C-alpha cells in the first residue's frame, strides 16, 4: 500500500527553499564591502549584485508559475533548486564582477522557477483546518528570512569570507531536496498553461529597463531612454497578454478583494524591507564601526519581534485577522517614518526594525494565505504574482535611493519617507476595501 502525501514534510521543503530565496535577497548586504575591492565592483555593479537577483526573480516569476502549472509543481521546484545551487557555486567562485552579477541573475531564474511551484505545493498540502497554522509558520519564516540573510551574511563574511554567502545556498538546496523526497505529494498539473509563457520574457525586459533608468539618474538622457523603453515594452506585454486566450496574468485573480489587498501588501513590504536592511547594515559598518558579525547580530531584533507579534496576534491583542494587513502596513510605515525623520543612531535603528518586525508578523501570514486561497487552477500563477510583486517592490526599493543620490545628500532618508507615505496610503486603501467587502457580504445580493 502506497503511503499518501505528508503535508508537514511539504511545509518543511517549501519553507527551506523559500527561506533560501528570502535570505539570498539580503545575504550579500554585509558581504559587499569585502567583495567590492576583491572584484573591483563599481557602485552601479554593486547595485546590480543586489537588484539583479530580486529583479530577475520577480519579473520571471509569473512565467515560472505557468511553466510549473504545465509541467508539474514538484518537478519544477526540483529544477529550480538545482539551477539555484549551480548558480550559487559559480557565483562563489567568481573572479570578476560580470561573473558574480550573471550568477545572481541566474539565481533569480532559479527562484522564479521554484517559488510559484513551492507556493502551489504548500496550498495543495493544506486545504483544510491546518491551513492557517501552516501559513503562520511559513509567514514567520519568510518574514524573518531577509533579517536572517543579513545575520548569516555577517557570520560567513567574518568567519569564512564573502564567497561563502553564495556557497551556503548549496546546503539549503540539499536539505530542501531531502524533505521533498519524503513529502510524496503530486499536485495536479495543467499542460495547457505552457502556451504563451514566452511573454514573461517581455515583462522581464521591461522591468529591467525601468530599474536601469532609476540607477542612471545622474545622466538624465540615458535615464529617459531606459524609462521610455521600459514603458513601451511593458505596454506591448500588456496588449499581447490581454489579447491572449491564455493570459499570463489572469484578471480574475484581482477581482477578489482579499487577494488584491495581499498583492498590494507584498509589494509595499518589498519596497520597505530589503532596502532598509541594506541601508542599516551599511550604516552600522561604515558609520558606527560594527564588524560584519556584530552588524548581522543587530538584525536579530527583527525576527524576534516577528515572533512576539505572532504570539500577541494569536491572542487577538493586535486587532482582528480581517484587519491584519492594514495594521501591519501601518506599523511598517511607522518604522520607515522613524528612519526618515529621527537622526540615525543605534537606538533609532533598533526601534524602527522592531516596529517593522511587528508589522511583518501581521502582513506576511495573512497575505501569503490570502493570495493562494480559492485560486483553483490558477494556484501557481496566484502565488507567482504575489512573489513577483514582492520582488519587484524590493527592486524599486533598492533603486529609489540610487535615483535620489544626484538630487539630495539624504537619499536613504528621503527614500524611507517615500516608503512611509506609500505604506500609510496602502494601509488606508486595504482598510477601506476590507470594510466595503464586509458590508457587501452582510447585505448580500438583492433578490
């Protein structure tokens, strides 16, 4: 008799893989000061080491979701893990900036392949009573991943060198593959979804051009050319996708107010969080004289407050679950406001990260659960869109300070202010949308 799927092994596999993806967004933040002289990285090159990964992962995520739906979630997650491991090994052995940036881009490809497959596997494994608990655990891991990346980057940079920030991913992959073998799940696949997946490459090209425009604002003509090219390419993608009988981005996924709110929250979380970790880690080392290990340890306040927030939230002390995303965005926005308005000090950074951790404990579990719930055959794409928006948000967040450098000496503070305003407006929008949905559900359809 064949033993059935093991949901908690699926969770272990998905959590390990997605922790790696989240960690890799920030693990090089503390390693860059060591890698820059070693590989003779320019400032633009250093930006692309960070942004190349999250941009590629985000812009190709939807294509990855379609391919995963067509070929099978378990198979494609395994493929993505292998791509990620190979790219990490190559990046760790890089002898010039071009190889490292290329390896980071290929890591993004691996993340784009494995993430939507992983999210669909998790959704299929927990359709019932254990769903909220499983997504609570998953959200906690994902919310902490970026901070864990900074800590791990500090430990590895100081003890073994920056290259081990790449090599460590091979260990993550091995562990995830072991869990995957024992999970014994096989979610349904839909072969027809492979049609039109190529359009995702157009979206990736457009997003890349827009990000490049933000990184070359010191040359207005070049920035304008890249911005116009990016907009034109994205418009072409939109026209082609809307005209297709199998669109990469099904409009129906945005008709659910809870899912739409989750998508907005994930984008705004990406804008605020990763750039904050890069900025704070640089300030700790450059201005306050912290070692990479000490700077990494500083970030433990973030996952610690996520844990506290989850504990308090389960007891209903941070508001109802229906308002979780709105409250979470407000808290993260307040943390950004502190970074924007309060003079930088160890205490102000510690306080801001703590408040953001509380906010993340409200946003991530609810958003990750909402975006996949009741998605049916679109489960892979639903998760991919959320991950895409999260990664694109991170790309925008990383690029905004670079774009502001030519016009202000306080680019990071101004960027934090922009994020604070965006998060506050997002919280208001989610709250209003949620109340409208609740009112509609209470009144019900007219007879």
